[in-house]
């Protein structure tokens, strides 16, 4: 019977000759910055965050303009993501007092810092598509 390969992420399994070798989870426990970074990435690294940042790169937009511009997003998802991005300081939400239709969303200076990352992800996605290695639609 063939033995299954060990999962390197399992921290509580003793392996012969592994003294002094740290498991991946050990570094996170010692470095609170890693855990915090992962929390932040859960907001800024999300598919819909990338779509919103990409779409707002050129100009500020109203909610319905964003909804039409971002493929496959629905109103509930967009509302939720915009709230998270406003709370995280990535997107600003400005409402003029005369009407709700004048609410616009724009990238903050912090949100603009994400643009090089978004451009890199977009470039890789397009390269994968051209090479034929992109996931099926």
C-alpha cells in the first residue's frame, strides 16, 4: 500500500530529523504583523475590491455607474464591498446634502497605492488568458 505524502502545514506531527525546523504557523505566532497583514489582505485582496479599485482608477462614480461597469457584480455584493472599502480608507463616499443621487465614490490616496498591485494582477490575468492557462469561463 502506498503511503500518502505528509502535509507540510501540519504543525503537531513530529518528524524525524525535524528538530529546529519551524512549521509555517510558528512564524505567524511570533510575528503579529503577519496576522494583521492577512486581516487587511482579506479586505484589499478580494475579487470585488480589485474590480472596484480598477473601475474607480479613472474617475469618481455613482453607485449605479459602478454597478453597470463591474461585470457580474450584484447590488448587494457591491454595497457590502463599498462599505468595507470606505471603512478601510480605500474608497471615499461623498454625498451632497441636496439629493441621494449625488453620492459618489472615489479612490482615496491610500486606495491609489493599490493601483500598482491591481495593474500587476490584471497583467498576470491577461497573460494567463493569452497563454491558454486561464480557468474556464
